[in-house]
């Protein structure tokens, strides 16, 4: 099983004072971006008995934990991500984490620009 956790600690991005309802929305958007990236990059075996990681990926958002998760419960998930002696690595979760970080940053920047423009218009 592999789990990518996207938590509500936006302070590490330099945005400590974002209201909770906005940061919740940012985390949901980042979780969706991570899921889309993971599905896009996950290996897929066309054989009927093959490993179908793309189909096994799941996403979940927990308002109580203030976190989003992209996860897979497959015995082959770690082997596909990190490789083994007989199989090359095919990373799909690590690129998903990068996509989530990038989406968080761009969403925050867009929201800040919008708020500044709105304030100037007043």
C-alpha cells in the first residue's frame, strides 16, 4: 500500500494566515491534481491478469484531519513505484506529490492575485 498525504500545513509555502475554509478548498484541489497525475503516470498492464494500478488508485478527503489522500491498496504498488531486482521502477506517486505541490502554489497565487485585484477595485 502506498499513501500520499496532502495536509493543511500551508505555512511551509509561506501562507500562514489563510482561512481554514480556503485552505480546505486548496487541499481538495491539490488532492485532485495528485490523483490525476498518479493515474496518468501509473503503469498499466493490458493483460487480463496483469497489474492494473491505474484502476486501483483511490482518493479521499478528511475534513477532520484537514488532509487529502491518494492511495492504493495493492501488493504491487511499492514494486511499481520503487522497482525490484527484476523490475525497473515506474514512479507515479512521487510525480503526483510534485503535481500537488505545484497546484497548491498556483491556486494560492491565483487566489491572492484575485483578492488584491478585488481590494483595488473597491
